[in-house]
C-alpha cells in the first residue's frame, strides 16, 4: 500500500498567534510548506464555516513563491474532523468523477505543524481556472455556492421573500461582470419559462445530462446540503451552458454534518431545489433520471463495487490514524467505520429501488 505524502508546515510563532486570534478572519499569514524537499512560501488561512471552531482546523493555502505548485495556485487541506472514517469526502468526489461529473481531485496527506504531528488531512483541488486547464476544458466562469440562497429560485433560501440579487448565495471564483449577467439570466429563465417550453429552453442554459448525473450522485451519497450549498457552478465558455461540481462531501455515506448516523431514507429520490423540481417535471428528463439511477444501482452504487475503494483507503490511512493526535484515541471506531458505510449502501439501495416508481 502506497504511503501518503508528508507535508511539513512551519508558521512563525507570532504569525501563528495572529492566525489563532480570530478564526473568522480571512487575512492570511505567511508560512513555509515543505513537500518532497520542495520549500514553498505560502499564505495560509483557516477555511470553512462551522468547522473553524473545531479543535483540528482546516486550511486554505495559496502559493506565492513559487506562485504555482504542481499546476495549482491554491489547495485546501480538510481536517474531516466530524467523519470518523476520514474517507467520505474523497469517496464521494471520486464517485462523482466515476459517474461522469466534473469533480475535484483529492488525496490524503499527513501534516506536520512546526515540527509536531498535526494529523491526517484531505488535500482538495481548488475549483478554478487551473481546474479547467488540467482537464482541457473551455475557459468559463466559476461560482461557489456559499449559502442557502444558491437554490436556483427567485426567493430567498431563508424564506424572507424575493432575493435582492439573483447572484445572492454565490461567490465568484472566476469571471467578470458579464458572467454575473449570464448567471442571473439562467436563474431567471429557470423560474419563468413556461412548462410547455421548459424542456427545450432549459437545455440552452443548463447541461441537463450532466445535471442529472450530478443529481444522481447527490441522491445516492445522500448529501442533504448538496442541493443548495456544497457545489460550484461552471459555465462552459463554448457551449454557454452551466454544469454542477460537487464540493465538501464529508457528510455522506450514512453520516450527517455532525458525524451522526443519518437515516438511509432521509433525502428523497427526487431531491430538492427549484431547478431539480422543474427538470424532473419534464417527462423525458425524469425517465432519463430513472434509467440512470437503475444503471448506477446495478454498477457503481453497490457494496461489491465500493468495498475495494473503502478498504484500500482504510488500509492506506490506518498507520497514520494511530499517530494523528486527534484520531489515535478513536482507532476502534475508524476500524469499524467501513461497516457503517456498507450498511448505508445496502439500506440506501433498498430505499431508492422502492422509490423508483415515483419517476415513472
């Protein structure tokens, strides 16, 4: 089994104290990161929302000398603190890639901080212009969904009336003001096109085939937040159509965002958000989604298919879990966690199979 990479992070004590002063401040501090004898000058901040208050922090890293490392200007190091397996996020993102969705690459690393073991982390590829370039995709805009207003509706996700702006809920990662106009037009059309014209017109602004694959991925992995959060939008500059990219998928495969076991019937087969509802209201799209789910139930979403992936990751991480200061006390739970994932797959398969009639 291949070892995971060792990353050694060094932060000046005064800068580290400044970083710790307020976890909600996004002002970076300078640091040095050593990977395979490469000394990299970086800027570092905490990342995430509620996860910033965890004992084991997650980090956002930007390279500035050199400005790129392995074709990236930025990476994310996730602590996966509430996932006792530490593999759900990677398992999910790889699953999306397998079923034909754009999805960030990820890998586990072991982080040292100022000469001490800091634990197992998941390195996540940043979804930006370099993400597109690596895949030889056309240039285009990228938006991160950052709150419940990214619900594809004209109404606020908090039920406080109409949104003040149709780009509310999104943070622009790549693009300009013209791209904001394209996003607003897409959301407006989703909400105003007549039922008779929707099937034809929505294809002009949304890659429906890719959307259905993304929807199947969210429903099968059961990411409750995935419909209005935990995704990025990419507008293909050639086709002019938007695609979904999954993000932050640790609360999946049978556990929720707090690490608690989640009922296997919690997320409905038809998901939710305005775009999903309108797409599945079109007979051809709904039946195509049904056929896709049946195909995935027979191929990718099975215990037989997922077991080698789960076992491979668990075996790879096991030697590092016992030296991670945040997880070594929970090694027994880590060893039992594959069974939680397998039970989830079994029960979720049963639920989805029993609900397929709703898509007829």
